[in-house]
C-alpha cells in the first residue's frame, strides 16, 4: 500500500467544514471536536497527541511525518536558504517586525491554545505571547547593527569581520514556554539569514503549527520556518544524515547529552540551554518580607515548571523563620485552578509523569526526615500538584540533588554568606541565581563567586531580549538573546585585503 503523506493523515473524519490550505492552523484548532480521528495506520510510535492537562481529554492526534516527507521539507528549506540569505537585511527585518505585529493581533487566540495544550494560566500565556512580540521588535530594530561588518585596523589595505548565516538550523524546543523558547531561538537565526526547522515538544503539536502559521502570516517566504512533526529519534537522525547545519536545543540534560553527542560526531555548531537548580540566597540584611514574597513568585513561575525558576532557597538562620512566614503566606494567596480563569495563578502540570516524579521527590524528602508544609489540594480533575515547602532540606534529599520541575520549595538554613555560596555552588547546574541584601556592593562581590550564567540582585531571574541568556556546567553551552545569541549561528568570517 502506498504511504500516506502527513497532510493526508491529518484529514479529519468529521462533519465540520474543513479549512482551506491557506487557512490558519489555529483557526482549524478552534473548530475541532474534543477528539479528532485521523486516517492512516496508527501505532503507539507514530502518533502525537495533544492532551489538555486540565480536563485530561485528548484534543487532537497527528501522525508523525515520514522520513521521505521530512527530507522533502528539509530540501525546500535548503532552497529557501539560498534565497533568504541574499535577501537584503532590511527586508528580512521587516518580516521580523511584522511577525511581532501578528503575535499581538492574535495574542488571545495563541494564549488560549497554549493554555489548553500545556496548562499555563491564561494571564501568563498572554504575557508570553507579548514577550515574544517584544523580542521581534528588539531584533527588528537592532539586528542590522549587530550584523554589520566590523572594520579592524591592521597593516593590510582593508580588514574586516563579516557575519554570514550558516544554513538550516534545527530548533528542538520544550513545552514549558512553547512560544517564547521557539521565538528566542528562531527569530535571531532567521534575522541573520538562516532558515529554521522546528522539532517542538510532542505534547504541544497544535502550538507548533500555530507558530509556523504566524511566520506565514508575517510574510516570511515558504521554507524559512517549518514545523516538523517528528519524534526525538527522527530529530537526531537529521543531525546524523547531515541534513541540517546547526542545532539549538532547550531541554533536559539527558536530551542535551544525546543531541550534543550526535552534533559533536558531525562537528555541528550547537547551543544548549538545559536544566537548572537556581539558588535564591537571602542574607541577614535583606528586606525579608519582599524577599519571601518574591521567592514564592519565583518558585511558582509556570506552576514551577521553569528552568530558571528559583529552586533552592538558601537563607541565613537569623532570618529564616521570618522568610518562611512570608514565603508561605504568599503561596497561600495564590489561586490554584482552571488555567482559563483570569484569576488563576497556578495551573495544572503539563503531563501526568511530571506529577508522579514530584510525588516521588517529596516522598524521598519525608523519608529522610524533612518537615513539610503542603497547601491543600481540592481539585478532583487535572494534573495538579499542590505547592509544598520542604523545611531544613539536606543535601542527600532529591529535592536538592535533582532538578525539581514543579511547585516544591526546599529551604536550606546557613550560618553566613560563605556557607551560602558553598551551598549555592554545590550543584551540577549553573543557570541562574538570586541574591537578596540591602548592601548591593556586598551582593555584587558575592555574585562573582556564584557559578551561573545569570545573577539577579534583589529580584528574581527572568530572561530579557537585551541580555545574553545561558548557563555553565551542566546547564548548557552557548548563549541566546542579545547580540551574543544572534551571532551564535553565523560564520564569523575574517576578510583581509592586502593591496
């Protein structure tokens, strides 16, 4: 039997009117029944499911693309690159600017899709789309300057450094910030003249298709940005078969090790943004109430599912009791519930297995003698996990030795600032950190001793398009955002004219 293409496989057996090929995938999503039936032979290995983590219902199913279809799409991307790289930069950046406008025009629809697919509270989803639009504004305004050739004075008649695109960039992105993570990788790459193929997380396929449609609406030529509905094995095969030129991955350390090994084997440029176990240090002279309340907000970013969420609270013993009081008080103010409710602060976890892992980590802490404060859980449906505080956490507990990707907050008591730095650096991760003290000179001095890619003083860690973002140790390789991120996927070429 002849294999069906992915497009044919997506045809629905439903009485609802189908959208045309030019229609937005997002609009198609709005018209879907709760469960969509697809044609073609289905197996556990070739189906991608979109499941609402609040209702636990399957919203849609997609068949993964065949190897033949993927190679065809990569070939089209390669052809698009040959034209896109030669497109005047002003024209490229006008598409980037328009992309930001599209995001703002469709903000509510994109946010609702994100919330349905991975459970992010709607107000946070709206903010994520707006932040992605702001990133587009930033590169539209600055990429031309960042990519301009740099003249270098030498003995030669003329010497300069040019910044030229590499080719087809594979972006492997996670579900927790399903718009922001994609845009912060794809927009700088495309601004520089590269083309991007996206392998998004398997639990957000509708979001992935909606992002592709946003690029189409913004006027990007066909092939400059394309979503591939494939599994992780197929993604690594793209690297092995030399079908792509570089890789950007945001994900787990396990994924980073696999992708890094394949990319290294083929000498491919890569940027890895991996896990984090960010310390939140509160010194004895801090504004403890503000620190405690901010700490709760920092831990519950995206219901605790963030690589840069504060994950270890390292507090000097003279203020730990007061800190804990304000921290828990802020947690109790937060509303847990329907993520579509504008007043909800904490939604469900994105997947059931994440909840199961958190239960195991909390159980381990209790078995090792920890005292806990667990907020009541009254919801009967959805993959929720009630915020929990682990008091007097010790290094042998999984809540400190592993990355905790959910609303568990371990508090570690230390005697002085030197012990605080030792505990902060006692991790294989090095993504972000926060220091709280009224003496900013003291904080800046300590910041130099912290092994991380980002230090926030009297604030929580948050990415910003204007600032480079990335980690050290097992938190990653390379940088995203600012001009540093823009130049990760370019050939930094030296040209010397002798006479």
